[in-house]
């Protein structure tokens, strides 16, 4: 009974947003803030949320991927939808704001039409407007992690600029992934002393006896509704990032424990609603909700997916609010008799030129930026290519980084030069439009690591292949519980064929290094950064940001032809290379 | 030289031919199957997977050198005799075996194991009636990480 009612309102909310879409599909700007915010209030509780802001306090362009290569069982499901498939699945008109913010289709044209997205003052305006409309006692403000890291301003201020903003806006709950890379001590100082939001995680425990490091959940009463919120930090942080940041802590996906906490909230605390605030990634959360029962809503971060309507698994609704400050999620809920009865949901697109800036947040951003403006604003070149990061196997930013590494290591003698340069498949990083000037801050925003060291070393062909196969399995394992939610390493100087549905160890084929077939026993000169530091290798004098900044400065004009530069041939999945340019 | 070489070669071939039929089962069995046969006294194929045994292990190990696993079961302790743990692809698949008595209260065993590579982990219980029940879980051991 309650199910079908929930269904009905869910569907009608979707219908509504589809209707409001139509008028400004293909329209030229004058889009009003009111139009973006349009939302018919519903029920007695409102969730306001963001995720994966990745340290971006200022507006930016961020292109959704052209490709999200899926293993066969997951093809066509949320988490793997791109381009026209994404638009069709969610019934979105090409050319609309929703198409611009949620897909790659005609990105370059639409970016010029709609402008940048995100920005801390803009997000603050939206969040505060919702709170004002609904009343503070009806709202819960949450963030899904990857928040105070991986941008220029994040690196310079150890995350504090963003923490300051979170406190200003009034966030109440948060979880983590990259956030730990400010360093374990600093991270603990932030979550215990600096941050007003509560840090919750059921899946961070002390080694070896398994005591919880943080509260696994919190219970809060809002407008007479008792809500239990469980936190889940990125389960594979100790493997994806250098171990020192999480030394002594264990993470992981723990369905039994999660189920235990749901039960505890329902039976002991008698909550009316259970929310999972997660940095698991959308495919993993979808798989996990098939095992764990009793969670009403999952706010799912990590994989940067955009879900214009919730993904339903049984009675659980899963939403993913994109990344880089592009959206603020709003979900109005009707909770009665200890049950979620119905909901209305919208991802509010943060169009930076349309949403007015919150004065206090703007001041705060200016204050934190002031000491770094000069360094950040230095123009080092111009790009004539769309510089993007997101894609499963290739990106123009990574190609540029590979070129820079090769140029940096020009060889100590005539015989030796760099054979391979690998760039990790992070899902974060700013996008630059063709014709845009490249500033120092842009390089920070694509390489905003707290461990930017570059290592050059020799590795045998067979060991390189084994490593790449390993990464490929983390990306293409058909069971999302065994995926890490990142993209494939970008391997500069190497061409290969990829069969994503092959068995582990057999996906990467016909590898050619500098045009010649990979020789298993031959030693290759390899440059790496952004992973666990290799043992016994000293880092280079220059870090990856310095290497890339110097290279752009030297080259000045950046041209990359995607068709020519693409070094991966995908054998068993379509691979798009023109979505942005359509 | 040639003649001698021919002779040794044919000798090898002979041995190969005569030995093959008799030895085939041994060649065909994996190290795991051999170990299970040796320690349990039954073939692995006769051990059935059962939801009665619960094996908790990470999907992706944080370190192959130190993988936490827990075996539990609600089967009454007085009906259970022994527990074995195997890792299919370890050079030596047998990890441990534990004799259980009613003094244990219930079937619960938690430990840390070493794993050389991605593999299935198996927990097998022998019941007092002579039957076996098993839980299996794949644990991935990975070096490559990307956020």
C-alpha cells in the first residue's frame, strides 16, 4: 500500500521536473534562479546534500565522462550511463540545463551557453534558501566526502578553507575518502576540533581488535521525526591511497555490521527513517542494498554519478548528487507512522552565473584565496583542446601529463629515455574549454595531491602488465563489491587492446611500448605518481605539478587530437570520442 | 650422441605413456583438492556449500599479509566436530584446522591469514554425523590502486 503511494508521488515528481525542463530546453540564458530552485515542497522532512566537492570553492567547468565502460552484467545501469543513453534513460532533452550538467552531449557548446558550475557562494545560497523555505527544524544538511581535498586552495590551506565554508553553511554530517590525505593527525584535528559537522563512519575501526574510531551513526530528531544516519567512508581508502594516511585503521565493505546498525537504529532507537551517508560509489551501493535491508535512503558519493531520479533497490532509494559542486540535492520526505511514505527529489543545478552569490560565503572564499591569488592566477598557456579528466581509460589532461613526464625525463644518455608514464585514474579534476587560458591553479585543480612526488624507476615488462591487469580488475570486475570505483590508469607511451569482459589477467592484450611489442623480461623506464610510494626509490626533484606547469609554460599552445592520441582499443564495448564536440 | 639422445627421449616417452593412465587423477587434482582429500578424508566435490556456515572476509584485502577472517555458524556446537580453513591459491592451501567442543559455546573463530594472490577462501565444518558444510568467499589481493 505505502509502496504504491510512494511510487506514485515519486513518478509524479519526475513528471514535474520533466515538464519544467521543456520550456528552457535549447533556450538561451535568461534562466532565473527561481526556475532552477523550483520545487513543490512536500512532507515533513528535507534532506539537503552535496558530495565530492573536491575542494572547489570557485566556479569551474566540469565535463561528465564520454565513456563509463561497464562489464556486461552492469551495462546500461546507473553508474554506467553516458551521453545520449543517459539522456534517454532519464528522459532529458538535449540542450537543456539537465543535459549540460548531467551528460557529455554537446558539452563545449552548452558550456558556452550556460557557463561554469559550482562555487561555494552559489552552493551556500541554494542551501540557505532551502533551509529558509522549509525551516531549520525540518532540514538535515549532509555531505558525502571528498570535500576539503584535491584542489589548489585545499592543498594550500590543508583543507581548512573548505572546512570553514562547511561550518559557515551549517553542514551536520559528513564522511571521508581523500579527506584523510591531509595527514592522519590533521584529519583527526579537523573532525574532532575544527569541523562542526559530525563525522560518522561504521566502517573505520582500529587494528587489530576492531574498536570503532568514530561513531558509526547518529540519531537526530527533526520536526518530530526520529532519523538514524549511518556513515560509510570509502571502503578501500587504505589501498587506493598511501597507507600512512590510515595507518592502524581498517576500512572495508561490511554488510553484516551495516545490517546490525540498521537493526540497532530500528529496534533500540526506534527511528522512523534510516539514511546511509556513503562514500562507497553508486554501483557498490546498488549491490550492497541488495544484501542489506531496512535502509530508506542512500546518499551515495565517490563515483561522481548524477542521478536525476533515485535508483531503487527493493524499498531503498539511492541518490548520487554528482561532483565538483555541480548540484545541490534536495529530497523532501513524508515520514509518518515510523515509515517513509513518499518523497520528492531534485538535483538543483548550480549554474554559477545564474545563482546569486552568498555574501558571507564570498567573503570567506576571498579571505582564504588572498595569499595565493598571485600564484594561482598566473597564465602559463592556452589550450586549443578540451582538457578533461573523466573517462574510463583516456583523457586529454592525462595525455598532457604524460607528455610533460616524457619531456621532463629527456634521457641521461642517447640510449635511455622514458618508456612509460602512468597517471592514476582519479575521477576529479577541472575541465578547460578550447581557447581557455591555462592558469597555475588549473594544474593544482587537476593534480591537487598532498603527495605529488614523481618516481622514476625500472620495471620488467611482465611486472608492468601484471600491475595494469590488477588495476583493470579493480575497474572492470563484474561484481561491484570487488571494484574500487576509480578509472583505469592512463598509460602514456603504451598502446593496448582492452577486453573488459575477459577473466582477470587476460583483459589487456597486444601491448606495445613505444611501438614495439611488450617484452616480458625487458626492463622499462617508468614514471609514476599518485600511488603508494614505491619502496627504495627516491622521488624526483620536481613534483608532478611543477613538471606539468613547466611543460605548459614551455609549450604555451596545447593541442591534443583525441583521435590520434587515444592509445586504447576497446574490443568489447563501444567507445565514444565525439560526444563533447557534437 | 644422437643415439643416446634418442634412447633417453624414447624412455621418457615410454614412462610418460605407461604412467599417464594410472597417474591421471593425481595430475588432474589441484593442490587444494589434494589437501582437502588428505585432511578431510573426502573429495572436495563432496563438500557442499551451505548458508549455515558464515564466512566474513574483506572483498578486497587491505594487505595480503594480514587478512582478517571470521567463521561462524548457528549449528549447535555439540553437533560440530572440526573446522578447516583453506585458501585455494596459496602455495600451501591449508591454513588451519580447529577441533571444536561444547566448551566453545558456539561456532565462532576469528583469525588473520596470509594470502599470496586473489583467491577463494574456504571454511569447512565437519559435523558429528560425518557430513561436511562449507562457506566460500573470494578475497581480492591487489597492488594497484586508484581513487
